[in-house]
């Protein structure tokens, strides 16, 4: 523990989070949490710190449950239905709901293939739509994806609640029949006993996502 953490009169203590997924949600959550507890400082573990550490250099991590979770305790924070977005100039915009297979011949824009939500959406296409998306553009952030969709440069699959936080007037949202859901969890080491402020942070996270 390297950073001081002050929680409404509780002795100073560190709280470090590692964001593997849901970063846009967590930035809002952390800002709201800090507004409620103005003396709190939350630090973020970097990818390099995690990869180069012999231990676990964070108290909590936010991630998709797509790996072995046997070493963690965790709580499900969010189940978010996958939707398709297309330009209003795309012929598919005449629909409100589609079969996933209707996207098979479309060009896709999306995130890099190492990003967890991209892994989830590609699995959805393979297992439900029975196709591998043809990506013509990849980025590390969704704003670029949504912008390119709005310019009719391709279609995208995103979690609905994530998209609804920063929507675009120039795209059409299409529900997908038999859609999968992405899942965001908060996890911590299985052998770890949470301190009072850590438990308070966990409770706040659960309440914040429940209110979405």
C-alpha cells in the first residue's frame, strides 16, 4: 500500500483499483464516490504495474468474467444486453430488431481484439450469428467507433447501457434477437479480508450500478 486513503474519519488507508473493463462507468462512479467522500483518494494500478508485480498490486479490479475466477471473490455489478448500432443511412436502420445473422455481410468497426468487451462481442457473433465479423477499423475507445458508425463506415455491437451514456443522434440502435449480455464484475483476492473502507467502497459500487 503506497497511497493514503481517508474515509470519513477512518484511519488513513490505501485503496487501489485496476480497471480491466467498464472504464467509462468507473470514471463516473469514482467521481460520484469522491464527491460524496471528498477526503478520499483512489489510485489506479497500471497494466505495467500488474504485469510486473509478483503479487496483486490492487485492492479491487473491474472486469468481464471471461477468465478463471477461482482466485477471486467477486460481485456481479452489471448485466448489459448487446445491441447493434448502424448509421441512419444504412438500410438496416429501417428495423428496430434484427437477427444477428443479418450483420454477417456488414463491415464492422470496433475495439482492438485484446479488449475484453471485444472478446465478448466476437464470441456472440461466432456462437449465435455463426460468422466472424469483418473489421475494417479498430480503436482503443468507443467514441471513435460510434463516430465511424455515424458516418456509415461500418456497424458495431456494444452493450446497451454503455452506449446509452454517450449516444449519438446520427445512429440507429437495433435490438438483437436472442442477444447475449456482457457482464461487469468487481473482484478481489479470495484470501483478502476487506477493511471497513474497502467494504464501504464495495457497497457503494453495488448501489451505484443498481441505480443505472
